[in-house]
């Protein structure tokens, strides 16, 4: 099983709408200095999947295998 | 933490997709894919049919058999697929313009026919792709390229229309709550007969251009604030419900569906002709 707290944003798909940040019930996400969201407080994540489900770009990924599979796309 | 959508993206498609930043279509598409998976459907037995419009581009991104058909006619192509092979799970993706205006007649008759399709209406209240015309679900008084002084007509309520026309399952979801949305779609897929899931979403580009509704995030927050579950809505007055979007299940019936009734006619007449032969 992959890392319980794995959270990743695929930056070349993200369009920076900010939904992941706004709709996370645990306030895990923030915009980074590069303008893209990153999990600033991953320890607070309760694995509700809101960020994954609300991202219109399929850019929030919760499994390392998926990140690897989509590498280069 | 699984996200079904990543298992179903067509390998040769380019991403990010064409939809504007903050457009709700991606959220609905991912919810449809999760619902198909949750309903235990084999991807080779699922057909996704769409018409024309921003929303109708959805099937090209996911790995199911698909038909990207003509404007307003998604239901007619889907009806043909279903009647030819009733074993297939047929999903129809349509926008509010495509489905309720150009295809409005097909819509009411598909409800009346109660054919076993699941129609998901990507409802952002405007024609995005074709130039910002007012759609049949645009709130009265809102602006569009064809309504520079505000639209004069009252909007269709997709769910009321579907309910009155006889669809077996009618529900409304909203993109700000993707899990209930997925559950409604799953229920629609599992239901024999015609299912309609109206999905309230935002168009942060064209709608915003004519109505100054704010950036994508503001529009999403406003949408969330407007959504009221049907149980709560039942306790509110018409005045209080003004401008709100009622979500939940509005019809869940068990009328016989079209292809089952059709098969029955074939079986009955086959039996009759066998009897006739025996009596000769
Ligand atoms: S929801 Fe998706 S597209 Fe929007 S900011 Fe977050 S990762 Fe980027
Ligand atoms: S899974 Fe839920 S709690 Fe965890 S980061 Fe995503 S939205 Fe926040």
C-alpha cells in the first residue's frame, strides 16, 4: 500500500483554480511560492478525498503509483 | 487514496483538457467515472454518448466506447445503441443548451419512453462553446450574448421537467459536493428505466463575462451557498427558495423500461406463433 499521507499536485495539469485549497475540510493546502498548491499540513489530512474529487483537472493525486504512471504526460 | 479517473484516461489524449480553469466539467466527468466503477460496470460494456458543446467533449477523454454525436441528438444515438444491444450500460452526457433546447423534444420523449439510459446534464446555464447565448436554464434577468438586457424567459427546472415527463429516476447534484453527486449517478446507472441527473455547476469564463459573477473560486463558493438539500427545501417558503438550487432525489419509480417491454412483445408473439404452428 502506498504512503497513507501521500498527496501530490501534477503541476503541468493544474490550472490554479484554488478549489483543493478552499474545499479541503482540514485546511491542508496552500499556494506555494511558485503559484501552485502544495500540501502544507499533510499530517492533518483525514483522507476524505475532497481534494482529489473536486480538482477539475485530475491534478491532485493521492497515490504514488498514479504519479509514476502519469509521469511525462 | 484512489481516484478512479486516472485509471480511465485515454492514453493518447493530451492533458490538461480543453476546459477553462475552474470549469466544473472535469469534476462531473470524474464523478461519472467513479460512479461507473462503484456500480461495478465493466468498461467494455459501457457506452458514453454526447452531443455538441463544451460538456459534450467529456467522452473523448475517457476510455469507454463513445459517440460524439450531433447537436441536441445525443439521446437519439443513445436510444439506438440501447435498443440494438440492451445489455450495454449507456450514459448520455449533455449540456443544458444541447439537452434542453436543441434536444429538448428528445428529452421529454426519452423520459416518456422510459428507456434505460442515464443522462447527466452538465448545467451551467449558458451556451459556452457557441458564443454565450442564453440557455433554457438561465435564471430570468441574467445576461447573455442573446440577452443584453437580461433574459426575459423563465428557466426550465430540469428535474421538474423530467419528473413530470415520466423518468424513473430524477436527481440533482452540485459540483461543490462531488460525493453525493457520484452517488446519484451510481443510482441512476443501477436504475432500470430513464434516469436524469441534473448537475449544477459554474461557467467561470462565459457566464462571468456577461454577468460579472467573479473569479472561479468565488463562483464555486456562491454555488455552494445556493445549494439546499430537498429535505430542508421542503420546510422553506417559495420566497426563501428564490435563487436557491434544490439538490437530492426527486423521483425514484419502477415503471417498466422500454427495452424490457419491447422484449416482452417479441417473446409473447413468438409464443403465439409457436402455438399457432402446433394447432395446424
Ligand atoms: S483544484 Fe486542481 S487545478 Fe485547482 S488549484 Fe488545486 S490542483 Fe490546481
Ligand atoms: S483528502 Fe481531504 S483532508 Fe486530506 S488533503 Fe484532501 S481534502 Fe484535505
